[in-house]
């Protein structure tokens, strides 16, 4: 396994164990949505939709927005969430597709899958399956899924083209993509890009809008829409760096260069 993927797995395993151990929640993608702000206010989830979800599913939320809100899910549909973590988006989707539909979550990290399955049990939902595997090699048949969602995961993969091609493969014709992710809006110093810590935090692996669109198009997608929704200002970047104890990794000058360089974004496309 590639070194970066191994690091990512270890990191998310630690976060899942921390949530399960009832210590403070995780911190994944770094924007206001991860920590310290709770997801209901910061990440586009309505308090009412979170109200009866298991507490650990909410505490484990590591996304950068709410992809389910983009997906327009209908009763009876099959939905797959890539990098499902503690399962928040899978459980929300499962309620929307109802008993005649099915919601899959796919994750590579054993501790996350354990946490997600515990959350599933608490939720009482019966139309959910958490799968172990990689988004670069999705363990589902061709053209079996109506909607693919993902929340702050595509940026983590080193081969985004392979992951998005796999996504295209499992989608039915006319199927749709509803992703929340981090995008890069302007060039940043190589030293920052190379930092594995920032990569794990969803920033250094972010694509530019042009590269994201190009990768989706090459994977076969059409009707592509990529909308930045929350630009990371210098103050937020500094807060993230402080949380992750990264201050030593870049200078004040770098912090200025990072100002406005990244944003959370909504990505929609069709097969
Ligand atoms: C930032 S967290 C997001 C979790 C969840 N989507 C959420 O919003 O709370 C990233 C998740 O993706 C998983 N992940 C990262 N890269 C992956 C890959 N290549 N294949 C499968 N899962 C992956 C990690 O194990 C982790 O659970």
C-alpha cells in the first residue's frame, strides 16, 4: 500500500477509536466542519435531520459539507458513499431512500467500519451495508448504483482518476454524483503541498477546479458543476494548523499565500 494511504488509514483509525472511547471527536478535513465547530451549524446539516442520529455518528463527522443535501435522493434508490467514516451521510441517505432503497458505505479503515456498524445498530435502520474496501477498487458490480456521494475523501486519494472511473463504472446510466470536497483556488508553495500532515487533513491533495473538471470528464462524467462554497481564509488555516500542531511547518509568509487558496466545494455530475 502506498505510504500516504497507510498514513491516512492510521490517522482515521485513531480518530475512530477516539470517538468510540468518548474522548473529543475527530478532526479530518480541517475546515469549520471538522472541529471545533459542530457539524449541524458548520457543515450544512440541519439540526432537525441530525436530531435522531446516533450521537457517535455526528461526533465522528469529518466532512467538509453535506453531500446528501445535493443528492436529491428518492425512495427506492441505491446510494453509495465513498469513504463513509462513522457513517453520518450513509444513515441520512438510508432514511431518504427508505426501505425499498439501499445505502452502502465504503471505507478502508477497520476502526471506522466498526464505529459505523455500531452507529448503524443504534440507528435501527435495516437498509444499510458498510463495505470494506478502497474507493480505487469499489467492491460492487457495474451499473448497480443510482447515486454516489462522498464527503471530503476524493482529495485524500493519490489516484483521483482511478477512483472517479470506478465511481463511473458502478453508477447506472443516468446516475449522479454528489460530492463535498476541498478544492484549490490558487497556487500554494510546494513545501506545503508536500506536507503529509496537511495531505491527511484534506488540503494538500486538493485539485484545482480545472483539474477536478478535467478528471471527471476523462472518467466519463457529463453535466459537471463544481461550486466552491466556503473559502478558507488565513485565520481558519491558522486555526487548523494550531489544532494539528503544524505551525512549525510553514512561515507567516506561507500563511499569507495559503489565504484563500482552498475552499470546500460541492461537486455534481452525471453518467
Ligand atoms: C475525512 S474522513 C470523512 C469521513 C466521512 N465521509 C464523513 O464525512 O464523516 C475520510 C474517510 O475516508 C476513508 N478513506 C480515505 N481514503 C480512502 C480510500 N482510498 N478508500 C476507502 N476509504 C478511504 C478514511 O478511512 C476515512 O474514514
